[in-house]
C-alpha cells in the first residue's frame, strides 16, 4: 500500500510562476540574501581600496534594494498566495463539516468529483454539482460539526502547490493527511481544486480527488 501518494508524473501539471514574481513577492529571502552579501563584499572592497566611494555607493544601493524588497514583499499578496490560503480554509471546512466555512469558500455551482487519471479509490468520490448538495453530502458522510460520531478526528495539509491559468482562474494541488477519532485510522490523499475570482473573491468551482490511500 502506497502511503506518500502517486508518482510525481501522475499529478496534474500547474502553470509556471514568473521567476521575478516568485523572487520579489513570494520567496524574497534568496534575493535579499544575495543583495546583503553583495553589499558586504562591496564594503570590504571599499575598506581595502584607495577609491572607496564607488564600492561604498554600490553597497548602499544594494542595502536599500534589500530593505525595499523586504517591505514590499510583506505588503503584497499574490493571487497564488491567496488561493493557497483559501485551499487550507476549504480543507479545514470539509474536515470539520463546517457549513459556514464551506459556503464562504465554494462557488454556488461548484463541482465535486475526481480527475481523469485518478486512483481507483479516488474514483469512488461521488460526482456532485451544487454547493448545497456537496455540503449535505459532506455532513452526511463525515458527520455534523462537533458531533461525537464525526468520522474525521484531525487533519493536516502537508503540501500545497498553486498555479494561475489566467488572471481570474487558478488551481491548487493539495496533499492532506487525515486521522480518525482516537487515531483509529490514518489516510493520505491528493486533491486538485480549481479557483475562480467571482465578484472579487476567490471561490472553489471544482474539487477533484487525484489519489486516495487505499
């Protein structure tokens, strides 16, 4: 029985993120570190050189850029980061049978199902359309929120990958670990969620099982 999931090639491909966007806004640490190291080298060069002004100016420019990138990255949230956060909220809402949270993250015409190359266990996920039908199915299968008979004891999102198909559509691949009440079982799964920007809010329009342990 495979625990960690499907082969990498079996996961749906996501669009590449522009390198500059990733470095500036999502993972600025590497770029900031390079600028700081460059500034230190320039300062060291200035200390050893008879012409200190040019390397000192270069060091100052690099330090200013590093500080600017740090504060800019903290203020800018990319669409990829938004749908990654929404994915965590959606998974928690489903695992906890939280009707209000499910309504706030799903579009009215959302679809539930499985991907074309889903694993045999994943194909057992029912094909449903409509937020109300899906919420009712979740509560029916997993139990009502806070009830002692809930099927899910705890959950954890182990990995999330995100990509943007266009300005108003994105997808996330989510790896989830679920434990039963009192550690009665352990299960891993992969899901693909399609998101659309609807009236300024990112909502799930498709929730599809890729792989479920079994």
